[in-house]
């Protein structure tokens, strides 16, 4: 486990792991500036420089991280507040500095600063929160009155994001080195300056996903990167042509406003650790009021796995309460002068008062009503844009082997449900707890899970009742189960996978994912589409077959000049074909997910 590098531990040895996991976050503009200043010769050596730097020891001293480039040279990153915000804050002691490769390599190895992470809730009085909310609404009204269509700067920024993301897609994760990543970060910075925070955040999420793939991060998932890349291309493609409310949605907001919400009586549900690829870590505790509305209390800041596991024992940042996140998950909270964001996050303003109150068991009111909602209605709410938490009563049936590892099979009101780990980091106990629960076949439990849209009922397991004590609960990302916690009578841990008549959508989804990992070239080989398009059409998925054929055709389309030399590829056509295939796959999987859970209709 990596050491805690939070302010409580100002000096920590980071040599036990890759510096990229512990370096301070770097603003995208800084990385783009340093990489852009390199000569063509040094750009070719940048990826090798990043790999070499990752093997060097590093130490943190307050706001400064030092990396020993060699026995005589140190590289320093100065990050007040946990983020490097200027290129001058990265200093190297080599003879070629400041034009050396080391500074750009350090910025490329560090996490990308993400404005959307919101590491701390704002500290405001109720009057200040009200004025801020009114100013935010007035600004939105002025934007809508001023421009019903995107302006020239916004259109240029969107095109830059699309072109940079298309270049990453064409190269694939194997070929998207530090230079292509820097170009996408430059486009993200341009979008942020143009007032497009959603496009900027989408571009940054692609870079962090590519870095996770190239560093063999155990938490990396190809499907997540494909979704992030589709989000960046989709926003950039739609924005220049959008109008009105659609344009406002595509622009996004840089910060969520907090609205006054009076007094609240909250009951703790569970806590989950937060560990992101952008270098943030901490914990989020979920609570509910008497009406079943959900609220969150978060403590997320720059850090690594150590902070993710330790944040649960820190006091929550609301009022003068001394409750830790772990305690709040099982207790209650009475809040006066509360401020709440649109996503239900509680603010920690100066005017907020909070005291400890009694909690409630999951099988007691008012929390019991969360599990009383029919499962199909919960899934419909999640697919329609509501929160994606599911409150389920399940019977454990064993494990099912999948390509990504074993997952827990459970019966949920007659639906064969697959419960997977919420995070694959070995520092978090999710996977170990899932293995132990698999040995408790036949046990009935109440669980909290996060919906994963797909053709099979699937969710990420977050919290559960204690296997042998229904009055207790286990936060599966923070608490560790032991063999002694399991019921005395156990059934075999294996269970036959249910036979599912699944639509062959995987034929298209597989090609979409292959393009993300291998780039354009893996779909351009002659015969790589042999029969898949025709098979999809025979099975009634004519649109999927046409999209697959177009994707292969766009990948293989390389024109030649009069001398027979290959001309530059049309990355726009390939990106457009890939985006269309990805969006179609997502929408069909959403419909299949609703069908698998017995949802009659979903309204967005």
C-alpha cells in the first residue's frame, strides 16, 4: 500500500511505487506547454523518458516532490494546494534545463489536474450561497440570451478536441504516447478557456484513461476508456451544431452551485472509498432523509490509495460534528442551514450546523423504504438519468467466471444478477470481500450496488448486510470480512452460469473496443470483417451490420497520390464511424438492460 501523502504527513518516501501514482496533479496547460516546447528530436524520446522517470525514487517534502533523475540531478515539482499550475513550478537541475526532456516527462507522468473533481466543498454562509446561486442563474440567462448557437471560439475549441481525440483513437492506447496526450490536453485547455468545461473534462478523462492503460493500472477497464473517448468525441461533434437548451447542456458548468435547503434529518447508509486515475482519493458517505432522498458527504483531495483507505476515519466536514465517515455510515445527522448541490452533495459552509443523531438499520424505517421500491422502478430511474444506486434483496448463488475475473452470482426477485467489484485496486478490499461472500451460497442479504448498463443484469457491489448478523452492515470497500463472519452452513461456492439468449451485439462492441486499444490498423486488415456484418443482418440487427461495415471501410480507406504514396488518413471519417458504432451499441445495450431487468419503459 502506498503511503499517505496528505497534509497530515508532509514528508513521505514515494520510492516504493511508480512516481506517476504519487506525483502532484499537473494542470493540462502546463503539460501541453512543456511538451510543445520540445524539439522534434526530443519528442521522439519523450515516451522513453517517461518510462525511465517512473523507475526513479521520489520523495515529498511539504508542497514539493523531488525525483532523483540520477546521482547528481534532481527534478522538483512545486505544487501548492496539491496541483502544479505553471511550467516554472517544475524545475530540473540538469545542464540542458529548462529546455530538457525531464520537465516534460515529469508532467506527462503526473496525474492530470481535473477541475471537476471538486476536492472540497465551498465554505459559505447561507446568504453567500444564495447570492452565488442567483449570480450563477443570472450568468446562465445572459449566456442563453446572448448566443443561441455556439460562437466562433467555442466551435474552434470543439473542433480541436475532436481532432485531438480522433488522433488518439487512430493510434490506439499502444500508440497514443505523451505527445498525442499533450495535444489532447492542449485542446482541453483551449476548451476550458472558451467556456466549455464539459468538453474539457471529457478530454482530460481520455488522457487519464490512456495513461492507465499504458501503465497497466489494475483499475483500468477498456470499456471505461471507450466510454470516455465516445463522450469526448460526441460532445465535440454535437456542440458546433447545437442550439438552446441542448447547447447549454453541452457547454456544461465548471462548478456546481449550492442551494440553501433548510434543516435536514439524515440517516447513514454506507461509505465508499474514492480512488481516481486523476490523483484524487478519499471517501464518500451516503445518507438518506425520511422521504428517501439521498445526500452525500465527501472528503476527496489529492492523494493515493493510503488516503482512500484512511479517509473513512477522518471527521466529516460539516458543522462541528466529530463523526467520522465510518461512524456516519451507521449513525445519523441533524443539519440546520444546509446547502446542497444539484447532485445531493452537502456543503460545509460557515453557517451550517450539524450534530450527531441516532441512525437506523436497513430493515427499519425510514431506510427500509429504499428497498421497498420495485427493482424495475429503480433500474428505470437509473437509466432515465437519476442516481444509479440500487437497493436490492438478493440470495447468493456462488460465482460466475468472466473474462475480467470472477463475479458473484445472486438471485434478485427471480433475476439472475451478476455482482462485480466496484474497484480493482489491490489496496481496497472489494475483491477479497467478494470472494468470501461467494462462499456463503444460499445466504439472503440486503445489498447496495451501482447499476452497470448492459445486456445482462449486472451491478457493482458497494455495501451489504453482515452475512451472519442482519443488524450489522459492511462497507465492502473499507471493511474486511473474515472467514469467521460467514454462516456456519455453507453451500458450494460455484454455480452454473444461467443460459442467456443474448443478442450478438458483442460482434460490434468487440470491434469498437479493439479500435480503442489497437487503433485504426487493427480494423484495416483485409478480411477482418469476414461475415460479422452479414451475421448481424441475418439476426435482425441490420443497422449494426451496416455500422460495422462502415467502420471497417473507414479504417481501410487510404488513398494514394499520383506516385503511389499513401496520403494522410481521414481521421475524421474513421472517428465518425467509430462514434456512430459506439453510440448505437450504448443505446441498444441500454434497451437490453431495461428488458433484462423487466423495465417496461425508460424516459430520459
